[in-house]
C-alpha cells in the first residue's frame, strides 16, 4: 500500500515496497498541470546516467491514470539540511562533509550533468552514495551538450538562497555547471556556521551576491577554496579536482 511521504506544489512522493523485488521505492507523481512533463523526463535521464552512484537508482518512468510517475529506489538517510538544523557541526564533521561534497560534485560534472539547483535539502547523507552522499531533485538539471544556455527570461524557480549570481540575472546571461560551484561554496560556508545568505526576498538575495561574504570561520585551506567557488564571474570559479589539499 502506498503511503504519502512528501508533497510539493507540483508533485507528490510516496514510498512503498515492491512486491517482486522487496525493494523500498519512491514514486514521484506530477500533479500540477502547469509544471512541464519535461522536468520529469529530464530527471529520469539524469538518474539513468548516474546509475545509482550519487543519485537515487532509476527504476521506471511511466504514465498512469493521466499522470506521469517517476519511480526510483528509496534513499535512506537524512538530508544535510536536517543534520545542520539539529546541532552545530563539529570542525571534523565539517571537513569530512566538505570532502564528500567536493567528490560528489566532481562526480556529477564528470558525468556531464549540471544540477543547477543544489541545496542542503536535496543532498542526502547516505551510504548508498558512492562518496557517502546522494543528490536528489534533478528536474532543473542540464547536460553537457546543452551548456552553456541563455538564462530564461522568467524568474528563477529553484532554491533562491543557493542560486549563483547569473541565475538571478546578475552579470552574464550564460548558465553553465559553474552555477553548481557557487552553490557548493555557499553550502560549505553554511556548514561552518554562516546563515546570512538565507534571505526572504529576491532583492535581499541579489544584495548578498553583490557583497563580499565573510569567511573567517573557515579553516585557512577551505577559506581559500570557498573564496574561489564564490567568485562573482563564473569563469573565475575554480573547480576543485581533488580534496586531498583541503584536509585541515
């Protein structure tokens, strides 16, 4: 029997056990007529390409009773947002999670995918991930052969507080995987105790991106890395190829 698990304005997710395989599955159903079905097709393509390494394992995409349903294996664990909300992270926890994040985002980009909506609530801490993390919600992702693309004229629809400047209409109108690097920088910064990027309005989010974020709480090596990740100009953001230099 299906049990409600999560609802949004565009979809609902239910968990159930597959009778034949006994695996726990998550079934995501598009329920809003205003949400394009292309979002589900895009997410399904990303899950298939990643093959369960750093994302939920794809099971099926089907139409049923007039609805599009995306079925994937259930990921067990807690979100990074939940972990940060329950208690302050120790320095050692921050460093370990930072390493895992770097490896996971590198894995994602090496697979030819830009997520473009990274946030702590769609990053799961789970041993089902190759690097101890699983990324969720690929509806707004883009593939390497689509990049760069011109920023849509419509307003940004993802996680406002983790969007790169160019996603909010600042600077270039070219969107690339470098937007993920900016989000990564903000997430790492938040793990070390900063929350001043969490804004209630679009205007406040814009103002933050035009400022110089404080990084003094970060260890020196990580401060250097995050400084590069949070560059306003996408081309100046440096992808971290290895985490071994950022171990303190």
